[in-house]
C-alpha cells in the first residue's frame, strides 16, 4: 500500500496538476479501460469476482491507470441504481466512488452478474437435463458469450485515449435493453437507463414471487389430494375439499400461464412442484439472491479492481 501511495503521489498526482495535455500524455491513459473491456475477467463457472469488496490497495492501483471522466448525470443515476440492486443481491464489489468515476465498471458488473456465466458449460448441460424451474427461468438471462460480445467491439472502435464516457456506457445500455427484452420487462422501450435498471430488478422479484406462489399452491394441492383419498364418498367435508382443490388448481393454472409466457413455452411443459428447485445448490442460491429470498455470500474484502 505504501508503494502505491508513493507512486500515486510522485507520478500521477504530478501529471494531473499540469495541463490537460500533460494528463492525456500519461503513457497508460485510457489503457485501463481498454484492458477492462478486452479482458475476460470472469471464467464461466468460477465464483463471481465482484461478490466481495475490493481491498483499498487494489482500488488505488486501478485509479492510477484510469482516465478522469465526466459522465452525465443520467449515467451516474443508472450506475447508482445498479449499485442499489447489486447490494440487494449481496454483491459488495461496488462502492460510491465507482458510481462517479467508473460507471461503466458498475455496468459491466451488473450485466455479468445477470448472466449464465455463474455455471460452467458442463454444469449447464446437467441443469438442462435436470430441467428444474429455477434453471429454466435463469436461462432467460443472457449467455456468457452474449455478455462478452458487448465489450469486444469497444476495444477496437477508437485509438487509445479517444474513448468518451458515452462510448464506455454504450455497450452497457445495449446490454440493458437485451436483458429487459429477455425478461419481458414491461415499459422497457421508454424511460431513463436508471428506470430500466429498476424495472429489471422489479421483474426478477415479481417472477420470484410467482414461482414461490406456484410451489405453495402445488404443495397445498398435494396435501389436499392425499387427505381427500381418506375421506369417504358422502362425507360432507369431501365436497368442500373438492371445491378448495379446484380453486387451487385454477390458481396454479393462472401462474403457469404467466410463467410460460415469460419462458415462451406451453404451460403444460412447466415443471411441477417436485422439480421447482434444482439439485445444483448454486443454481438455487443464485435464484434466491435475484428474487429477494435468503442466499448469497456475506460481505468480505476480496474482489478484483
């Protein structure tokens, strides 16, 4: 840490005290952003690299090589909303300074977290074969390849040092629109980026609520059906139980129709209560993080810069 502070004081601070031309001539100016967008920083199946807060020294090193930006208020507002959503999902690798200085970093963290990269190719094949409802819903998130393609054109679009804050935010906006379309977010075509981020978070929570209702109703239907078999024909309780069972089946049918629309599959192809959760605990944990249930890592200091 002392070495980082000394390097910052002796080199970067001196350059930034000079003219803007001197600051732009700094050998690494602009290269941090290019590296960040070129690099595949998260391999599919590995733990999410920004789950935990980064050590202060790592942040200082990142700032040494980052350009000074003046992003618009709209971009900062969207990054702030992303930070709030990520905190709800127990992602701690973003702080207030990132919102102001590196909103594009916040954007990449947000979009990569909302992707299928949490699972390796082999895990995805196993999850496909299992067919749990949690996985079918998580498959609505963009694939790792889709997310990585967002950043690749940016690295070659302009010469070093010529990227603007709008250039850096452009793939984030494109990724938000793609994600909103996949989740069938209502009103996604209008409003600010911050509003779209909020709508995406709300959509995920709503899907989670409907999935929880489906599981609860189906469990109740199973219990009622089992009890019904013990009640003899002619028993006054039997008709009441049959009516309750019909009511529950009607509710399940409505929820299945709603979920099927988002999964774009026939309602009768949805998994029943026995296969809502996955045997893959990381799949279940991710689903619960995204939908507001319990799950997710505790806050620690380990994230990458």
